[in-house]
């Protein structure tokens, strides 16, 4: 499974190289900053989910390169903006200085803006996506909802206004279903929409899987912020506590947070039972979420 994971990661990196403007293209500083943030490493977890879903549904992975690129480019834009002084004010990302530390705040904002636009350009123009215009619109809808006020941006807004406050578990889950979970769910959904005549029940099972792993992913991130190794994580440890952000360990305690993550992963794996062995990579990724060190 590790070699398959690496193949997916290499595949999306090559696909993004195809879509990203060359660093030498005018305006060069903007394109350098876009490439710096998208090609500087990372887990590429969301595009990996795109490909693993495609493999489970017997979709040619070449048909998913555009979607995989788009979700990672959206994720990169969100990280650039999250790291800004007006947001989480982080100096490190993936073991390197954050985009605004290298290129300045104004250029980092523009890089995020341009990446978001590029992601939708890819969905609109990728010739390899084997879909009708109506399905392409459904893919657009999934990505726009994941990015907007009902998804990632809304979750970040809730996070900002909740700093220093005590949230209940339902409020915390609502925030992270949007902030972290929305793009993870969209990654699975957009891939599945490329399967003609996919049974609605299978799509619902895949979406439930994605919802569960999205929450588990955030819980484990919260745990790593408490006890992770900053050198391994490639970013500061303890940042959430320093900013008085609401987290699962703060609300539940470390051991109960771990148990909550394990329960969500078990539920995610159970939701794939009807798919059989073809979904083994999705099951492996679910378990990987709560064992990773970064």
C-alpha cells in the first residue's frame, strides 16, 4: 500500500506540473509563489483519495488527474491563506517558511487567489475527464460547495470567531465538518461522479466514509498539535493551544479524543463493506490517518 500511495503522490505532482504556469512566465513572482506552495511536498492526501476512490470504482486514473490537481491546488491555496498573520500567523509549513514569509503577505494573498481560480479552470477544461457537461457541472458544484461559506471558508470563519471560547462537541464537529472535512468529502465525491451510472447507494456509502475520515483527520491533527514532533510535522507544535483554539483534546482529553478518532475510522471502514477487496486502499488510508506522524 505504501508504494501505491507514493505512486498516487507522484502522479498528482506530475499533473500539477502540467497545469501550473511555469515559474518563468510573467508575472514571475506570482507564479513562483504558486509553485512554491503547491510543489513543496506534503502528504497530497486529498488527491490520493481521488485516485483511491477511482481505483475502487475501476476508473482509469488518467481521467482523474485534473480533479486530483484541482483539489490539491485548492488545499494549497487554503493553507497559504490560513498561514497569514491575519489568520493563524504561522511561520512554517511542511518544514519550510510559509508563502508570506518568502514572498510577502500581498503576494501570498494573490497566490492563493490565483490558485483557487486555476483549480476551477482545470475542472472546466481538462479534456481527459470522461463526463458529460451535466456531470461536469455536478463536479463543479461539489468543489464550489466545499470551498465556500458552507464549507472550508465557513469552517475557518467559525474557527476564527471561536478562538478563546469553549465549544460543545456538536459545535466543534460542525466547524471541522466544514473546515477540514468538506474538501475531503468533495475529493471522494468528485472522483465517484466520474463513474457512469454509479449506484446511488454506493455513492452514499463513499460519502459517509469521507465524512468519517474527515473528522478523524482533524482529531488526529489536534492530537499531533499537543504531542507531535515539530521537526517531523514540519510546523510549530502547540500552536492551537497558544492561540486558545477549540480542539478535540482540549474538550475531550487526549485519550477520549484518540478513542473518538478510532471509532470514526471503524465506522468509515464498515461503510465500505459492500465494495469488497477493491476498496482496500481506501480502508488502508482510513487507518493511516490516525497513525501518521505529520
